[in-house]
C-alpha cells in the first residue's frame, strides 16, 4: 500500500474527468452506464477504480480512450488529458494518442491479441507506428520489452503465436505492448482476473515495478480490494455508474464511510484474523447491482443498504467533500 505522501509528491493532474456521462442509445431507451463522473489522476500515481461488475469502471476507461462505437454510445462531459479535451480530438488524433501517451491492458489477453499474427508482428507494429522505428530497430526494442516483462527466451518466443503461450505469458506480452511506447497513462482493466493466484502476484509486481521505472501513471480497474491495497495510493469506489466514495487507500481501509465500501471491505477474507475477531463472519452485500435500465429511486444503493433511511428512497444524495482527497455520496454524511 503506498502512502498519501507519495501522492502529494505528484500533485499535477495528468487526467481530469468532469461530469462524464456515457450513454448507450437503443430504439427503446437510453441507458447511462456512467452518470456524472468526476475523477482526476495525478502524474506518477496509481488510482484504483473499484466496484462490482456493471458499476461503470470499464466503460469509464473505454470512454477516456474513446474505444466505444458512437453511436450507439454517446460520451459527454470533458476528459482533459495533458491540457487537451479528448472529446474534441479527431479520430486520427485519438488513434495517434492511443498506444502512445495513453494505453490499456485488458482482462483477457486472448481477446486482445490477434490469434493469426505472431508476437513479433503485433509488438513491432505499434513501435513502428508510434515511434517511427525501422523494422529491425522495432524488433530490437520489442525484444527489450519482452525481457523487461520477463518473458524467458524472448528471441524464440517472439516468433510464436498467442495460442502457444500460457495465460500469464500472454498478459506479459500485453503489458509489453501497452508499455512499448512509454505511455504517460495506463489503464489496467482487471489485468489479473483471468490468471492463477501465483501468476497474479507476479503480474502485479511487474506492473508496479514498470510503473516506477517508466514513471507511468496507472488507473487500476478491479473488483478486488486486495489488488487495490497492493497497488494504489488513492481509490475511487463506483456504484451503478456513479462515484460513491473517494479516498486515499489507507483511509478507505481504516475508515470506510460509504455503506457500499464497508460492504465490499467486509466481504474480503482476512488470513490470521485476531482471536477476538475469529467469530466474525464474512459479510455479503445482499442483492445485486441494479439494472441500469431500471434504477431505483433516490440513492441507487438503497435496496441493498443496511443503513437506509426514509430520505434515501426519495432523494439522490449529492457528493460531499470531506477533504482534498476524500468524498462520499451518502445521506449519512449529510446527517453528520
Ligand atoms: Fe445507504 Fe442512504 Fe447512504 Fe444510500 S444514502 S448509502 S441508502 S444511507
């Protein structure tokens, strides 16, 4: 767990998202997958984006990278990266930015790697395109990146097709591809979910090390608070398309303020729990994430919330700032 002091060292915002609304239109209705998101990422930090599936984490990343087909998607608000609103850029400008200053590692590398191209072709293509390297130079650089992500026997492995590699190796190749153009900001979307536990730990360690070496800022998207504890300095908790809590990681673990965050933390098994706590059962959050086509009135979490009050069913709580790095969207804070 990195400290907020680390965070303060890197205060300059690299990415500032204001009032992001990402909708999907169909003939029948419009669904807002992200609804009024405000988030910033500072240079050199790792920000965790947490929540259950369907909370809008991945759609947020895809909106920033403009990887959604519009229409049926529509992205509104502002996404300022290095002083430029990405929503004002042309497709060509965005294409140049992706894989260069902005990059992404996806959950399942097999769906992101092209199965009919060798690792060599896929890795060198981006290097040639974005860094203007010759084929020979791009290959040399690709080998360096494969070494950096600890692919053994890289000179032979580079000639292989993705299916010949294990899941962990494929994810390393994806990381090498994502980092090959030294991006300033990397989105890692559940990068270890599809991997065995031991490989997960290796990949996380690798990402942390590469981030430090290259100075890349990272947005770590995950449902796993253990990954957040390991990697991030700040965390944003999302629920049904909205931010419900934002905090430095230490504060979030020590003093979670939103009932949803408390539910997420209560559902994590802890090894070596103290004697006095040994009878404590793992909590579960009752119910499921609401259907975005049919959201509950008032607070979106109220059907699942153990601390629900009358007002919660009637009115949407606004986000309340508790400090520079802390915010909660809950009527309980308004009561306080
Ligand atoms: Fe629970 Fe009400 Fe807070 Fe929503 S606003 S999380 S229902 S207490």
